[in-house]
C-alpha cells in the first residue's frame, strides 16, 4: 500500500497496529520519513544528523522480527528523533554547538538504549539550542543551524531548547521525538508547534548519557502528537537506572482510568494577568477549561503559593549550569557560542555567593513542602502553557515573550510533571496550548485527562500542510 501524507502524522497506536499486522512496512515507513527529511530538513532546521544507514538497518531488523512472530511492543518499527544532547554510540552529539559538532561518545544514553530495545527506529539527532539554553539566550538563532523554524510558519520559532524535536514532529519528519527540559524546553516547542509533550517527574526517566545542563533540574520526555502517544513513549523510557544516581527508582503504572469518576477530581485554575498576553490565546484557554468542566471535573480558582519560585529556580539553574560548563569557560571556547548572553553568564553571576545558593536551596525545599500541601487540596493545576503564539525568529525573546511563568517556575523548582496539550489556534493561525500540572508521580492521571480532552476535541489532529 502506497504511503500517504496522513501516514506521517498518524498516531503511534495506529502505526503500531498496522505494523504488527504487517499492513504497514517499517522499511517503507522509514524510507518515507527519510525522503521527507531530504526535502524539508533545511527548511525547518530539524535534524543535526540524519542516521540513514542505522535507521534502515533497524527498520529491516524490525520487519524481519515481526514477520517471524516476534513483536516487541507498540514502538517496534516506529521511526523517531533523538535530541542532539543524548549520547548515541559512534554518532556525533554536538549539544547544539559548533565547536562540539564532531563530539562522539562510545555508549548510548539510557533512553536511546531503551528505545532501541523497544524496536524503535532512530532517524537522527534533532537540533537544539546550544547547551540546551542552560546558560541563557536571547535570540532563537542560538544554535549551530540557526533558529528552529516552525512548520506552521517558517518565519516563526519552534521554541527551545528542543527546537529540532518540535520541528521534526510537527513537520511529519518522525513519529515522535525526545526532548529535554530544564525550564520549558519540552513544553515550549509543544506549545508553539501544536504538539503534545510530557515533562516527567524529576528522576522518573534516567538522564544517563544526556548532557548535564543543571543537574538537579534536567528531565527527558516525549514530544508527540497526542497524550496516548506520550503514554506509549514514557512507558518505554521510564524506570530506575543504576547509571543515574538521581534516578528515583520508580516505575509508574501508566494504565489508564485509575482515578475513578471525573467528579472526584478537583483542579486548581490559577488566576493570571492577561494584559501582556494575546486575547486569542485566552479565548482558546477558556474554551479548553469549558471542555474539562464538561467531563465532570471540579475546577475552581486557586492561587499558587506566594513564593519567589522564578528567582529561586533561576539562580540555582545558573550556578549548576556554570559548574557543568566550567571547562568551556576555562579554555575560552564558550565564546564560540552564538548568543553572547550565554558566555557572559560567568560575569553576570559573579555577585552570587555561596550563602545565596544555600538560601535558594532551602527556599526550594520549603516551596516543595508548600506544594505538597497545595496538592493535598487539589489533584492538579490547569493553566496556559504560553499566553501567546510562536514569536518571529528574528525577535529578541525578552521582547516577544514579555510575561512571567509562575506555574512553570514552581513546576521546575519542585520537579513536577506537566502535560502540554494543543488547544486550537491563536493569532495568525498559529497553535496555542495549555498544560496540566500535577504532583510528583501523577503522570498516569495527567495522561488520562489529556486523552479525555483529546477525545472531546480535534486540535491534536491538526497539522501543517508539509509535503
């Protein structure tokens, strides 16, 4: 059967069912994605490295195994993209930079190994903002290939730092991709590209073999087309790992429907100041809240703890990133980064003292306690992902995103899971998004609610006309 454009935007469950019954060939699907990458990659700056030979080898192996009756599961034969800060044995992993473009590791990151074991087919390494943006950046072009260009409008940004992962999934250049998040780097490209992305609880997914940006903040998660797709990917990559000392040791039961009747759930609706946002984004968010209320869920206004979460998280991420990238400051290579805000961080952060760091750490623990108390009253938080659509690629991000992120700051500081869900379109017919934010380990609940929302809406089925 000849592939159609819709095949490249199909849900994982649909692709998996057709591959398992041999109605769809992993080799033909992989060849189709590779052909699309050949045509479109330069337009969107999606892939840093295309692993054509590896992908075809894995696809052939998957096809042979399935023909022999050995089906590994729903990712067997599914093509995907790995963010270019995840180590891949013998394949360049450049961390978004020019001067490390030829950096090669001799072992796969744990998440890469797990996806290989699940039978997934790796198409390549997706572009990312240099050093995943952990040293800060002001412009979308802070990457070896320039800005991630949005498939809905290439003059708009895909969002960082998982810019290439967002572009690749949105343009139909892979079925799903992995992103990483220190602060917003899964949720942001998901929002701007009309995708569904999951930031997992800190420690649920091993970071072994991933670039360290901010050691006590970094997380790895899926960027995909739906909550159901994110569930499949998370189930494959989660779990304890002796290679990662920060691994929580947990493996969550992600089976759906565990929370019972919707009427038992209580969600907090965080009041926000919309004067710096776009009215179209608010209209879409209000509509999403109405859909959630229609399911029977209780949703009521509730203020987050009055706490300087943004300042606490920002300070700690800065000092952890300076420690992680200290060798590049020492040898001067940090000045080869595109965005000067990154290589000026050493000077900018120089007034921070050890006492400041310890105070911030204590405040972080206190905030985590306050959020434990908050979640004793509410099962989750419903809040916008971004209050505007994707900005133009040439704009200073300080000007194009002129608003705070209170829920995001608290989620980052406390290591909380969040699910980004597309909620329609805002200005210039660009995607807008909202998020469900829950307590540690609440991924199954968030995914269940995401699936219910997406069964009641069609936003996640929309995709740009990329051929």
